[in-house]
C-alpha cells in the first residue's frame, strides 16, 4: 500500500478480519507515493520494501529499504530500516 502501510488478514476468517499491521505514516517514515516490494524474499520470511522519503522543494531525498521479518501466519512483524542513498 502507499506510504508503507501493511495490512493482514487470517485465512481462518475467510480473509475478512483485515487489520493494520504497520503504518509508515504513524511510524514517521516520511515516505511518499507507491513503494517497490522485493517479492522474491517473501518466501524466505522477509518482506523488503524500497521507498523514497518526501523532499522539500528541489532537494533530492533519500531512498530507503525497510525489511520486515514475517512469521508463518504474518501476524507479527519485526522492522529494520536501511538508508541507501
């Protein structure tokens, strides 16, 4: 989702119990627009998201990578952030 928002739902509920698992806005990531996901890492239990921070005026803004550790049912996440540029 835009702005690094992650929602989860359980198969047991028929995918109807959607909840916000991570909200980049409330966490202060300062991300804007769409993000890029490294889908290949999901099977190894890592959700990697590439995003760019908002800039002010014409000043270039940093590109960041944030890694989420997923458990088997994706109900819990751990977060590690990296500045790339």
